[in-house]
C-alpha cells in the first residue's frame, strides 16, 4: 500500500506541472490571461536572430545538398548503355590507339568494364559522346592522315573527362567541409537553442500558472463567473514560496537560453564552412579553366590546318 501511495505521489508530481502549464496555455489562447509574464526585449531579439539563422541553414542546405547527388547535372534525356559506362574515356583512348582496324576499334569501345560504372555527370557524358563521335568519324575516314574533327573530338573527350573528375573532387570537398558542418550546426547547435527556448517557455507557463492559482484565476469556460484574488495580501505564504520558486526557475532557464543562443550566433563555424564551399568551387573552376585553356589552342590549330588544306585543294 505504501509503495502504491508513493507511486501515486510520483505520478502526481510529474503530471501536476504539465497540467498547470497546459491549463495556463489554454487560458492564454482563450484570452483569459491578462498577467502573462513578458520576456526581456534582448531575449526576443536573440530568438529572432536564431530563427533567421535556422531559416538560412535550411534554405541553403536544401539547395547545396545536390552536391551529394553525383548525377545532379546529368542530362535526363541521355540513354547510355552498360558498355558506354564500362571504361573511362582515357582507357578507351589507350585501347583505340592500338587498334589497327574498325573491328578492333569497336571492340575497344565495347570492352568489358575494368572497374565500377563511370560517373554520370554532364562532363563525363560529353566526354563519352565526343569519343564515340571521334570513333565514328575515324571509321568512315578513308583519306590520307587523320580526320581533324575526329582528332579534336578525341582530345575534347579526354579534357571533358578531366573536368568531370575535377567536379567530383569539388563535390567531395563540399560534402565533407560544408554540408557536414552546416548540418551539424542545424541539427546540434540550433537544436540545443530550440530546446533551451522550449524550457524557457515551459518555465514561463509554470510561473504564470502558479501566479494564477495563487490568485484563484484558474481555467474557466467563457462567460463562467470567477472570484479572483488580486490583492497580494490574501496570497498565502505557501503560495508565495511557490511563486518565488517558479520565478527562480524562469530566470535560470532564461539565462541559460541566452547563453546557448549567443553561442550559436557567435560561433564562426558557419562562416568557415562557407569559405570552404567557395574554396572548393574556386578550385574546380580553376582546374576546368586550365584544362580547357590547354585544349583550346590545340583545337584552334587543327581548325587552321584544315582551312589551309581546304584552300590548297581548291587551288588545283
């Protein structure tokens, strides 16, 4: 019997604060609470800033999470076969260079894969299409020397594959240095601030519920009469002690929440993560620029040589 009574008291002590907060919340929603404790203006300002920071993290992560999807720029209208994705462009170029007939060239293109399927990125798709085009032109070319367009397409294919690899390297850097960091801030630091704010709201509701109960301002239906005691002189010492305890709890939770929110807002980690994102993009575009800058004069020279041959043949 004693154990049952002890259990009942434990349940009551847990339920009563929750019931008091719930009752106070209902009173506020019904417009029956005129003595709602106000939070300090500085605290409200911190809440707004944390909410803004959370919104920014959610919005940017929603967009940049695409860096975790390898095929985010892969054209949806492309249909590539297993053989297309079997080997890298560089491997196929090496196999093609040793082919002595159209049949051997075709065998090189359809050789069994040497590793996992090739990446589905836009640059890799361009590389594969360019190499296939080069092979088709080379197979149909019967004149002396190499077909200049076939040669240019092969070089373009190799360069495009390098650009694609640079893009994958960029994505890996962004995933590890930006996405991971911003996700941690959102799901850890900002979440801690949310919990601290919830604790403040609960303590505020408990404080106002304690005050209301001490003054006889309990929950009542709209239009139902009540007899409140607004004179503090009629509040019992026991009720005063409960109010003071609730006030101390409210002040303590508010101070803790202020510290947590300031820590979230003052940490340089999000800015550091953003700098890492920019650095990864810069490195990728720099490599792409270097690769294409090396390719462009080679293709230009092939074009010039073809023009010269065309003019020379027209003179005869």
